[in-house]
């Protein structure tokens, strides 16, 4: 199966390959600001839908028949959304907050095509060990925190800090494979019924 991925995330491309889905990368350009009073689950679902719709609206010609998959991931702690860090100082602030906590990683996916849109959300509980200032500073110096929700990536150096996850490892990476495969299957079935 070949789809359009509304993201430039190398992790999402890699995860799609794992379930034998190839993709053309077309990142969506949308405003990712959190709305006043918006909860983390509603925030990621809105962004995934907006990204899918923005890419769909830009399609013409042969690509207009392809399925478009968009995803958005955020970290939440006690109701506070911890998105991508603005700079290194912001990353240090976030990592200090997450140190020694159990927090939530929410990843929403949206797939549009065949005149419909389907979406799902995955929430995983992640327990992180206590981090010393030295660990945090060294991690930020590595640059691995950049462009990652909550300022860390479980698939990199920060994987050694994670004591427990309750949920989807691939969801924490940015694309829950179970939900993605289910939606792609439902989309194919929807299209088959539409044609028959």
C-alpha cells in the first residue's frame, strides 16, 4: 500500500515501513497553537484532522486518489500540554517537570480519502526515573530533544530513563501501529463497499 504522509517525521516513515506501507512525504503547514482550555486529547485529535485536511485540500491529479495519513503526538502531565520545545531552556524546563513522574503520551491519527475521514487516538502512560541536572544538560547538549513532544524520544538515549510504559511503544514514538493498521483496513473496506 502507498499513501501520502502529512509529516516529515523519519520515525513515522520507519514505523509505516514496519507494516509494509510506503509513503510520499507531504508535510502539512498548519497553526499548532493550543487553544484556550483545550485538553491534550482534543488538541492532538484536532491537529491530526487539520493536517490531513490541509494536505487533502492541496491535492490535484493522480495524488488526489491516495489515502492521506496525518498524526500528532503530545505529552501531558497533570493536564499541562508539553509539546515540542521552543529552545534548549524550554527543553530543560520540560525534562525537569517530567523527571520522576508518570505522564501521558497522546498520539492521534487521521486518515482521509474515498470521500471520508477516519480517526483514532492512543494514550500511553509513561513512567520516567528521576533525572539529575547533569543527565538533563548532557541530553540537551546531544540535540536529541529537538522537535520532540515533551523534549525526549523514547527510541533514543532517553529510552534508558523509562521505567515502565503502559500502552503502545509505537504510539510514544509517534504512530500507534495497531490503530494505524486498523484504520487503513477500515478505509480499504469502506472503499470496497463503495465500489461494489
